[in-house]
């Protein structure tokens, strides 16, 4: 009897974990094609820090009134300001159920100024087969 109770308890626990995990999945931030293909200019927080082209980053807004930041892991490396930030804030506020983050990739670096540009990460296309 004790073994049956233990197995049933484990089964119910695993089922509840799966149900909660389904609720934690990230909804897509790319509601429109325009947001999915836009390049966002960013101001580096630390101009001495070098960000390579192709670096995977994350655009994040902590709360509705907060600045739009660009993260490398958990570290803030840049901010998005001005009109691009206003557009993103408007998009985030239109979709309150969606997460306030999405993955981007560094696509341009200006060596003379503390500016980088990021664009939403595109899925890599399959390489053509060589014949």
C-alpha cells in the first residue's frame, strides 16, 4: 500500500509540474512582420565594452515604465532610447500577456561611437545540399 501511495504521489506531482511549465512558456513577441525585421540602434552602457557582430543578446523591459535594455546573459550592455524605445514600449503595452523580452543579435558596431545595432534573431536556414 505504501508503494502505491508513493507512485501515485510522484505521478500527480510530475503532472502538476508539467501543467505549470505549460503556463511558463514564452509567447512570441513578434506580433507583426514589422517588429520582426526592425533594426534597433542601442547606446552602450560601458563604451569600453566591446560587443562583437553576431553576439546573441536579449531586449528586455522590466516593467511598463522602465527603460528598454539590452542584456548579454544577465548583464545590461546597452539601452534603446528615443523613437525605437517608444515603439517597443507601445508594442509591449498592447500585448500585456506577452513577455517583455525577445532575442536579438548584434548586426552592426560603430567603432568610433558607443553604438551598436541589434535585430531580432532569424532562424538559420538549412544549407543547400551539395551535389
